[in-house]
């Protein structure tokens, strides 16, 4: 990923932080964001230490398209190569405990914010990146089986993940970039209630593969799971 410019939203913790660090280790110029400016600064410094690439950041809220416009403008100036090569639309929220968020009891305010962050935030990240995308750019969106296989008590979060996957499919249809959904399985993060599963660092290499070696003809617009990743990288 030498000289590739990559944007990672929600890049200060969990999967986003692990992906930012993995990209930097591969030589990329990584631009991260989150709503916490102090966390952005600290993460950028820590992930850049001893890495061939660089990590810089900007305080940005994916619910605000003007924040994302500034983020993409910053990213376009960050690297040596013209254009943004990779967008990881990772920022997300889950307002509740997994398994305890029955849709019929979901407050409207919680439903609205979940979709605004997890669906509209993905859309806005993609839309604001379009003017700066490199010719062979990749758009990567993490998801899980809950988007396609309903389980009780997952409420607005499950709905939002299905919506995010729909954004990926439409981006693949409408843009020159290759867009992919990455189904990570259960990952041990606050977003999933720290229920166990793989650690973020264990799935970060999947993003490196998707950003560099995944076949656009085979995987563009689709859902790429752990099995497909492991099969492709044997």
C-alpha cells in the first residue's frame, strides 16, 4: 500500500483503529476521524510510531456531511499519490445491549440516530469521497450476518446494517470504484457488547487484502466473509 491514501471513519477504536494501524504498517497514508478530537490525535500518534506509513486525523462526525467534506479534502492532500485509494466507512453506533433491543420497543430517537450514523454516515462518506477517488479506488464497509439473518433483540442495529450493505451494492453499480461489504463475524468490541469473538487486530489483515488484492470482478458489490478471505489468501 505504499503511497496509497486511505480514509478510515471511526478510526480511533475497535476495528477502525486496527485497520488504520494495519494500513500504516503497509506504508499507506491513513487519515482517520472520530467525534473525539483528543482520541484522534492520540491514535494518529500511536499508529504512526515505527510504521512505514503515516496516520493523521481530523475530528469529524459522520452524521455531518460538511465534516466529511473537510475530511476528504484533507485526505486528498495527505499522500504523495493523487486521489484517495481506499475508503473504509467504519464508523457506527449501537444504542443498546445486543439481544435486548426489540424493534417494537425501539425509541424513535434511537432508531433515527442509528440509521443516521450507520447508513447515512456510510452514504455520506462515499458521496463526499467521490470527487477525490483514485481510478482504482476501493470502498470497504464492515458488516455482519445480522444484516441478512434476523435475530431477536437486534432492533435498529440490524436494520442499519442491512441498509449499509444496500449502499455498498448501489455504490458498486454507480461508481467507477470497487465497493465491498466485509462480513467480519463476531468481533470483540464495545459495539458488539464485548461478547468475545475475534480481536480487531485479527480481522485487520482482511481489510488490507480487500484494499489491495481482492478481485473486483469476483467481489465487487458483494459480501466477502472470512471464508472467502481465507480461501483467497491460502
